[in-house]
C-alpha cells in the first residue's frame, strides 16, 4: 500500500497553515501569520485572528498545492484541527475542510492540535520510537505527554495550571518594554545577561507541590515575581537590567521544564524525549534539555524550527498516521472543540 497523500489545515490561533504530506515526506508547508495584527495589543485577539483566517485560507491553500505540485483532487484525505484552540479560529478551518472534503468527495479527519506537535517530528526524523515522552511548550500549552501510539494512545501526565510558558514570555516581555511575541525577543536579550543574577522562583517544585503536581507546571507566580522585582526598581528610580532579568527569567522557565521532563522520562522508563511547540525553538530550553537528557541517558528529538510553530504540515502528519492505522474518518457533523483533550487524537 502506498503512503497516503494528506492535506492538513491548521487555524487554531494566529497562524493559517496548509500542509501536504505523503506519509512522512513533507511536500508543502505554507503558513500565513497574523501576528503583526496582534502585536499592538500585546497578545492574540480572537476576533482579529478569525477574520485573518478567512482572508488567508484560500490563498494559502493554493500556494500549498502549487508547492507540492499536486491537484487537490489527488489527495487521499483531508485533516483539520478540531481543537484545542480559539473557537472562532477553529470554526474557520473546520468549515473550510468540510466544504473541501464534500466537494472533492474525500475522507475528512478532525484531529488534535497538540498531537500535531508530536506527529510533525516524523517529517524530519521518521517513526518515533514508542513509548516516548513529549514535552510540548507553546503560547497556549505546556504539557508532558506519554506517547504510546501517535494515532490512538496519548496520555497527558501533566500540564500548566495557569499560564503556559509562552504566555509567560509574552507577559514578561511586555513588563520589560520588549516587542510581541515575547519568546524570541527575550531569548535574544538573555544572551547578553547573567542567568544567575536574580533568584526567581521555580513554580510547583516545593516538596508539597510535587505530591499533587509532580508533572504539572505553573508560571503565573514567576511572572508576578518578575513584575514585582521590576516595579521595585522603577519606584526606587533604578535602571532595569533588561538582559539580566530576561536571562534569569528564562533560566527559571527552562530549569523547571527540563527537570520535570527528565523526572517524567525516568518515571515512565522511556528512552526518547520529544520537544515540540513554538517555545521548542528557545535556545536555553534546547541546550539545557540536551544536557540533562544526555546525562540521564535519554535521546532528544526536536523538529526543525519552522515546524515547531503552528502549521498545516503537523496536522497533515496526524492525518497520515490515522489513515495508516486504518481509523475511520470523522463524521461531517463534528464540531470544533476549543477544549479538546489530548487523549482524543481523532474526533
């Protein structure tokens, strides 16, 4: 049996993505970002994102087909993000995918956005040794996932109880007067700072926290600690050492993420750790995870930076996996679900 040719549509937040894959081969990955429209607000505005998807989806779809050198009628199936994400944004992609699947008479697969961040690595490195552990870190999600089968069996070990790591980056960047999105600018600023200059807290790492939230994350307290530290200096008329604040904040985030990831990998007895999501491009997180994983005897996989952020290729990759597994397509009546649990790979 030949590998399935799958078109994937992603519209969960502020990226309109259309990807085309044949099995584990990436043929096209076209993305139209609306991040510039949200920058002046310091974060994603759902209504703005939804309208941007409406404008960008068809041109992005055409570019993907041209890049892949395929006609839309050639695809074997269509996959679309059913959730989690922003409701209005999800609806745009789901409606488009339903219309396209109906017109082309192709099977439609409503799949999980978070699973996409796992499956996209297959396009770079081939089949994922399972069971494996995935650390997904983005603007909206911070989760540790036990991956037994990408198409059917994924269990969430823990997630953030408040701010996601990427969200904390955005908020701290705003506190420091830096641009949005905060991840890349703080990473750059931190390169000139001292990560040990300020002892910011490590959320949910106290002994009593580890009883209830061993694999859980919290970054709200860290963000508040940065805000108070900065405010105290401003009130005192002192200069804010932006590079040191950025480096110390980033070190606190990376320390917690990597320590809990190694603990989870040892707990599960897996050999492979996958790092995914937009924050997977962060230099300190990558370096510290590699260092700690190597020391503990684990291998680390991470997709190329262009595949870490939201994109259609990752959704197509999930679609290819569920088609390969012989799972039935979604009914056309399925709805977008902004709170879709990661254990639901296919709706």
